[in-house]
């Protein structure tokens, strides 16, 4: 069982904790956050984000939606220490490649031959059709629909409900 510390305590972190509690291979031992939240769904705060170094014996998941901050923290921690969390109600085709530190939300669908690089968020009810590439740190908000063969560049954010036609390269945020 992976013992994991979350970084962050906002709404995205609460969603991640709920998903992780369904995974018998992951134990969330606590979270680090700079705010004043002490507990998320029974998971206790262990300290501030400046204390990451104290917990080097653990794996981490960065539960922060901000792409730039997620990438900065990921670089500090190192990808080998990042754990991907997949909600049990997600569907992922057998030949999809998923990197480290990703989150795949409830009722998300990722179809055949898609590549999902490190620290990508595919949020609730998003659909990623076949042959897509989601570059490092990309973030699909809830209900995003990517047609086949879409490429989403690094750290690009796509707003909820957006539809991206097949074959498009998304090089900047869609808000």
C-alpha cells in the first residue's frame, strides 16, 4: 500500500481524498497546506507546504488545480515521488499511458492510445477520445470533451464544458 501525503486542502483536494478513500492501494496519511484547514474527510493536516522535506519517506499527490503551482511543487518533489489517483468510476482504456501525479475524476473517460503525461488533471465527467496527447501539467475541468487526436500543450487549462474538435492542437488556455 502506498502511503501518500496530499499537498493542498481546497475543493480539488477534497475531491481527491474522496477518490483515494475508494482505492485500497493508497493510504492518505495527511496533507500539507498553508491555510487554516485542519481536516479533510477525516484526514489531518501535517504541516505547511514548506515542510515537504520532512516527509521524504512518503509519496505525494499535488491536490492543487493551479497548473503553474502544481508544476513548481512537482519539480521540487520529483516525479518519482508522485502518485496518480484514479476515481473508481473512471473508465480508462487498456492501452492508455498515464504519467505520475495525475488525477482522473469520476465518470471521466480516456479512450484508446491516449497519452497522459505527468501531473495532468482529467476532471469529473471529461471525455478524452482516442489518440489524444495531454502534455505535462494540462488540466481539463469538468465535462470537457476532446475529440480524437487532440493535442493539449503543457500547463494548458480547458474550462468546464468546453468542446475541442478532433485533430486540434490546444496551445493556450480555453476559458
